[in-house]
C-alpha cells in the first residue's frame, strides 16, 4: 500500500509539469484556435536565458526576468510570424508550429551547445515527510506553482474583462471586433502569456532532469496529451489531465509486470516501456467517450 501511495504522489508531482505545459497550450488554443508545437523548444530557450541570468543574479530575479523575456518573445512571434498565417488554412499554422520547434531547438543548440547544464533549485534541504510519504522540496514547489497558475488563469479567463475578450476573440473574431474588442492585441497577449507560462514550466523541469536543447521534447508530448485529455477550453482541466497522465504512467510502470504475470501471458522485460503506451490508450478511451475531453464544453450551434 505504501508503494501505491508513493507512486500516486510521485505521479501527481510529475503530472504537474505536464499540466503547466498543457495550460500554456490551452491558452494559445483558447485565443487563436491553433497549437504551438514549438512551445517546448521556446520554453527551453528561455530556460537557457534564465540559466545565464542566474549566473549573475539571485534565482528569483533571474526567474522573473526570464518570464518577462518569454512574454516578449511570444508577443513578437504572434505579431511577426503567426499573424501572417492566421487567415490561411489550418495546415499553415501546423507548419509554422513545427518551424518554430526546429528554429528554437537549433538556436538553443548553437548558442549553448549540446552538453547538459545544471539548473539551480529554488530550495535546499532534505525531502518533506507527510504521513510517511516522502516528497522532494522542489516537487512540492512545482505542484504548488501548478495549482496556483491553474486557479489564476481560470479566474482570469472567466471573471476578467481581458480574459473574456480573449475568449470572445477565439470564439468569433469578427463578432468580437464588432463589439469593440481589439482582437489584434488580444492575440498578441494570448501568445505572450502562453509563452511566459511555458517558460515557467521549463524552469521548473530543468532542476529535475538536465538542461539541454532537447529537454522539453517528451514533456511537451505529454503536456499535449494532458491538454487533450482535460479539455482544450479548460485551464483547470489541463492541470487535472496532466496529473492523470503522470499518475497513470507511474502505476503502469510499477504494476504492469505483476498484472502480466498474474494473467500468465508471458513476461515484460522493461515495464517502463509500457507507461507511455497505456497513458496514450487512456486518452483514446476518454476521447472516444467525451470527444471534448473531461472538462471540455460542448459547442452549441444555432441555425
């Protein structure tokens, strides 16, 4: 039982990372109805910037400056790149996202090199013991940030005039313009905020693994899965989807071998190879039953 609880808690912490990335993807989708496949690579690049800043200043100041720089990068990309294809077929947006993926990966590798870099943790000291379950300090910090961001952006999109304007721009840009919403600035703001959130995810992930140009590849993959699972129009759903993916991966990695042995259908050489397969299978099942995700809202069309 202790192993089960430890794996669930560990999965929640890992899933929080996926949830933050999913939150950034949901924000872009809510404001522009497109996916930014370059989100992870932009986050990696801004994490490298944070690493450079933190060599010369305290962690907190470097963190905040990196988030501000990320916001600027997102706003400039929307104004200078995304706006060029916003009225084009959907495949144009997909290709731009893939182009951003390649471009920022190459920029990070060319400036900082392929070798791993150590990224500072905000807290020092031993792990925290809660009811017999050991939790690393950084993992607890990461989970807290994920919950805070989820609550803030849920309130932002639901209760603020700017958030409602962003939602209106995504739902019906022409109608929003007729109502006086500056849709161009809303789109730029949406990309800036999403890129800033992605930078936060990158800086939280880096101490857990190593900072390299390819650091965010799998995190982005499972963040995308979390966004689809939770619902592409739900900020809390993005974080919940990330937690579900993280917990499922951990439980499968620990118990799939026991299950196969109990069924007498052979043995598994490396159970961890099935973690991602089962996680993706779970998403397929959920989408088959709820195409808009667990927390997504159905679109009502009136003729």
